C-alpha cells in the first residue's frame, strides 16, 4: 500500500509479524497462484449494535424520515443484551472478516460490542458515543463514560474511547468535556458524524428545520443554544474540537472551505457512500476530497443503511462516484489511511516489516493487467482467503 504492486513477489512471516518483503520468490516459497496479496481492509466506521436492523429500515429521500424509523425500531429492543441484538452483531463481525476486513472502527452507544469483538479476535477501535443536546452536567457525564470505556477496553486489540454523535445532538459543553477527555488520553482518537445532511446545515446556520422540530418533540431542546451561523466544520473548529485525532464521518455537505480546514489539521474524512444514498443525503464529493489532498478512509456504516459490511463493495461504489481518482488512492484509503486514522497505523494497513501479518489473498483472473483497478471493481467473499500468519 506504500508503493506500486510487486509482481511475483514474496512476503516472509515470523511469529505473526511480517519479517520481510521481496520482489522475488525465494526457493521453497509457497506459490499462491493467481492472487493479489494485500493487508486486511479497514472499515473505519460502522455500528455493529444496529446489525439487527438489517432489511428493516427502507431507503428514503429524507434523512429525518430514516432517523425517525431508526428511533422507533430501536425502542422495540430496549435491552442492549437482547440475544437478537448480540447474535446479529456477531454475524456482522463474521461477515466483515469473511469479506477481508481485519480492523473495525465501531460506534457503540452501549459498549456491548466490545466483548463481542474481543471474543471474535477482531481488532477494533470502539467509539463510545455520547448524545445529549441539553446536557446540564457534561463533565460528570463524561467522567462516568470514561470509567465505562476503560472497563470495556481489553488493553490490546480492542480499544475504547469517547465520541460525540453530531453537532445537532451534542451540547457545546459536552463537546468541550469530550475534548478535555481526549486531551487527557493522548494515545486515543475520536470521531463525529459531520456534514452528513442538508438538514444539519440548516440547523447550524439558522436554528430551524427538521432537526429543531425533532429536538423539541423529544423534549431535549435548549433555549440557551444559539445557532452558530456557520458550517458544521467551522462550528466545531470554533469549539476547539478539531485536530488530526478526530475522524470526520460522511462529509457529504463539505465545501472547499471545509476541506481546506480539515486538510490544514491533518484530519481524515471517513466516507460511507452506499449508506449516504440509502438515507437520502446524496453522494459524497469524493473527487473533491482527493483533489484537496484530504486524508480519506472508508466505512460501510451500519446494516441499517448498507446491504452488507463488505468494504470491497464500498470501494466499488467509490470507484463509480470518483472515476478520476486513481485506484491506488482508493485502496490506500481502505487500508493504511483507515489504520492510521484509527490509531493502528504501526500494525495494520501495510505489508511492511514489523506490521501484523493480517494478510488476505484475492483470487484474480490470469488475464488481469491492472490489479489495482480490478480490486476496486467489487470483490465477493468467495474470492478471498486469509493467509495463515502463525
């Protein structure tokens, strides 16, 4: 992922780590046939605990209609430990791995997925997501959440940090408290849904629209909040929340000024193009992301808005939306960019000495001349084999 493909090359593995990479196959090397060997993919944004909603939330032309359906359906399953929720999440983890994903960025409101990921030996950055638009004591809220996050982390492959949901669902004081927690834990990263829908822009610019209506209906509106009159990116910038350790998810509504601000901070945009279209917010400006030299990673979002957790399918949609972006750049986004953004860049995302040997082999037709372009055309799990790193 850090250079051109190596034709007929070899990888040596020792004790689960990559020991070397060579442009020749030494005597005695295992011949894998016509395959492309690459690091496990990185799904930088999903919601495993929503997996039980697969097929139950139809596509819509209006984002708030999708949100209302999600809220109503989740009320039918009030217990996060419901076996149906846990079984669906387990199946989603297994399906993600079968399609070549070896590292996840998972959003959780309950932390039930941390144990499931650990049990499945799936490395992950779990984001314990907080929502409270009218938070009266955000510092105490974050203190309690931090204690739960620390208890859920395993100190190794499954890391847990705190994350705000979005500008329309999190009070300014709660953003500040989460940022303070991040500053107190310099090795961690966080994430935020940002610039996803036109309704979000209207709410921040004028304090009106469907989000205002929903907040009032839910009884969480705060008269102390005043619309900043800015874009979502500039709003969080003014709050002092943004830096390179913050993943900005979606960005469908980002303009050039937004992207310039993100680039100047070394931030990563996590794009989920299939989900964006399912929930009615449109297609992300992927070509603009790359043209502005913003770091890009990919996520599938949840099974409530995507048909599967196959990141190769997400890449195929990205290729359709961004035909002028080089295939190599898309593959880098699905591997090393995602790993770096999640804080796992030293272990995942590249075939380099010292990295974990979490490698996949993708079966390729013998007549393929451009392997990178082939890989972003959509790969099914049946074509993927995990290589034994033992």
